[in-house]
């Protein structure tokens, strides 16, 4: 949770998760109006070892004009760390993840549509072996309206939508209003793979993917200057 207890100008935050020796650790972030507490999530993927054991959350904030210390990480915020068995042959058997930046590079942008469409390259798969196994899908994406349709704090109406899928079936849906700002906008959407989103699956290969859509006209992007889209698939015996 990110909290803005002060008054005055709209602020932004941006952050990433660095897991051990990171495979990917890209930033996402959005804007906060005065007095707002926003619940947001992001993720990272990496290799933890004796040489690189830590998981780090790195964030920064700003505004125009800048006001250091205006934003707070709220009490009750959590960090979850999922790990695989490190025995030989176990890598990639319990956790799989994908990132738009990894797929497309840091300059290529994806332009959202006003209907739900797959975010290119943000798909991953795992194979289960026994009956009764469950899979958890987590998704995070930043959508960036090049001109924010919501410019007044407390009067936001235009929304973006994220859906995660498992084997082509919707696992979770997240709809959020774009936080108010003047000029460019930013919104982080996330599904958390909560208990009610766990899916029992038959033995065999399974794929998780991400759909995104805009509920207003105007250009909305992921990638390039402003933020990633990531998906993770976690196996639960």
C-alpha cells in the first residue's frame, strides 16, 4: 500500500522487486492524489543463492515541484517470496514467469485497444503431473494514457481492465480508475492469485496469459518509457 498523507500537488511513485540475481526487475508505478491510500502490487523474478540471497524492493517518488518524503509505504504492506526446490532438475517446474520488457525490449510499446486483447509475450506455462494439483496466476501491468482523461482528484471515471487467464479461461479480472493527473497518466493493475483464484487442474501442460483493455478512447501504452507487464504461474501440490 502506498499512502499520500499530505496536501498539495499530485505525486507519483515507481518501484521494482529485485530477487537475488534478477532475471527481470522492471519498474511500474502510478499517481496519487492527496489523502489517498492505494493498494498496488508488482513482482520480480530471479535466482537466489548464497552469493545473492536477498530480495529487495526499490521505490522512488516525485512530483512537479518535487517534495521528498511525501509518500509512505503503509503499515500492513507485505512482501511474498515464492521459491522452487533447488535440487537438480527442479528449475522451472514450480514457478514460471514472463515480462513484456523481456519480450519486446525497453523501447517497443504496446497500444491498448478498447476491447480485451492479449499483451504480447506475456504468457508462460507449467506442466503438472498428479491429479488434484492447483495453479495460481499472478498478473501485474502498468497502463499509461498519453493524455489522462481523469484530471480532477475525486472525480475519476475512466478505467483500465486487466484479466489473467489459465488455459484460455479467465482466472481473475481487475478494473481500476486511472488516478488523476494533468498530462500523461499511469495506473498499475494487479491480480494476486488469491485463494479463491486457485484453479485445480488435470495433469498436463497449462498456460497463463494476460489480456488488457481500455474503457475510453485515447492512446494507452505499456512498455517504452513507463512500465512493464508481468505474469507468473505458480504450482501448488
